[in-house]
C-alpha cells in the first residue's frame, strides 16, 4: 500500500535478458502499475506483455468482479502499454485516458484508438475521481513524444512515468543512484532539456511521493532524487574524479593506461575510474562519462579509423548531447595513428568541451617520449 487509497499492482521480471533489447539488468526489472481506489477506480498504466495475467489478477484481487472506471496511459512504450487492449477487452465499461499522441500510437499498436471510450487530455487538464483530483503534466520527449505525468493533489503523489525510474526488480535490495543513473543516461540522457522543463513544472507542486513506472516508490528525502535529476539533466558534473576509457588490442595501450592512472593519483587526482570498453558494460561506461568531469580516451587506430568499441562509445556520448567536460586523448598506432583527429572530429558539434593540450602518441609500445607525454597529460588532467 502506498497511501490509504493508492496501491501497487505492478510486477517484477527476473526472466528478462536485455531491457529495451540492449541493457543488461542483472537484478531484473520492475514494471510498476498503480490503482487509485475512489468513486472512480483508476488504474495507472499497464505492464510488459509477459505479465498480462499477473497484472490482471492483481486488479481482480483488489476489485473482485467490480470494473475499474479509468485506465490512465502515461507512456506508450510496450513495457507499460502492452496490455491496454487486453484490459479494454476485460473491462468493456472502462474509459481510457491519454494524450492525443498516445491514442495515435494505440491505433498503430492495437488497430484501434478507442474513439468511443476515451478521454483525451492536454497539459494542465484535470480529472476528478471523487476524493482524488488528478492533473496532467505533459512531458514530451521524456523520452517518447506522448509521455505525460500525473499529479494527485489529494495524496500529493507525482506519477512520474519513466522519470525517477531505475533498472532492477523491487524484490532485490540495491543502491538507487547507481542503477537509476545507468537507466537515465542510457534511456533518457539525450533529452536533458525536456527533463529540465518538467522539473521546472514539478517545482510548483507539493510532492510528497513519487510513483515511477520502474524502481521503488520514493517517499522520503525527495530532494536527494530531485537534485540528482537536476544535475543529470543539466549535464553538470556529479562527482569529482577522472575517468579513463580504453581499448587495448595487445596490451600496450593498457600499459599506458596503468601508468596514466598512477600518474593521475600521484598528481592528487581524488579518484580514477577505468573502463575497458571491449569488456565492460557500455551503459556503465556511458553513465560514468556523464558522472565525472574529466575523461581520458585511450585507443588504437584500426582500419584507418578509431577502434570499434571506442568509436561506438563516443557515438553513444555524442548522441546524448555530451558537453561541459574536459577530454584527454592517448592514441596508439603502429604506422599511421589517426585517432586524435578522428576523435576531435566526432565531438565537433558538442558544446563546452575542452581538449587537453597534451596528446599522448604511442607508436606500438611505450618509449621515453610517450612516457613523458603521459606524465604531462596526468599533470594537465589532475
Ligand atoms: Fe519504461 Fe520508456 O518505457
């Protein structure tokens, strides 16, 4: 139970291998759904297709043979919308509430936009359930165009759609920020400006509880979560430290990275984090890149371009609007190193990036000259 009238009817998924077809979720995933018990009984969102029966049973266990009055659809990504049509068939008297864009998507997913049993809502519209008054806050491109959030002014709950969500099922204890940050930068990170717009609207509301579509219901210390979302969506540096991301084919670039890490520490760098991009979880490396203010990219020339894992990593940063960071480069090439120029070219449309004056160039293996460059780069980055 979340409040006297609001109950949890979501599910935990421990069978999933990749969330959204790409993110590993070692602790599974939760698809949250809620029921508001009032004169008009209201369901907030559905769950993933694999959990249709469990979700409908959760509703039935609370309502018995009674029908809900409303299904509010805040987001049409199938991890939340997959069972709308099953719900509509199970409860033919219920009305579906969503934005016009969401109804267009329902037409595409289900072949019907429920024209005879729907309420189309716009930003600022309200819906009275009896005791509970809901108002709708559109959140376009956080991270789909049809997204809206819903504020219950009676229990002071913000139903935040994917916002404030995280990876991980609810029956596993784990740190919130780590998996929320990986989720945010992986899935929502490109849309910082849109998240900022929603946070500004939310600042005018008295929010006591946040009910997201993934991860735990947040009831205490909400300032902590709101501050982190403000930091992430404004691309500010969250933690002091330097991140080194590297690839190494035969170990020579790794030797340079090890020496660089030692030199950074010797120069007083408070924290050095290292990711081997060929072996780590790429989403973890991406969240680290947005967490720290300084990043060093160490990689080889390969087929006249940047080594593939590094090229993909930089692409992931650029498409998420990477900015406001300092970047150092270590390049390795046995006959024609091109990495420095290729990397700066990939970042050319990113704002507020600075590159270190020192670039370390290794020709196959470390020598006195490249060791000296590493010492110089460490001084500059620390
Ligand atoms: Fe959790 Fe964007 O769906």
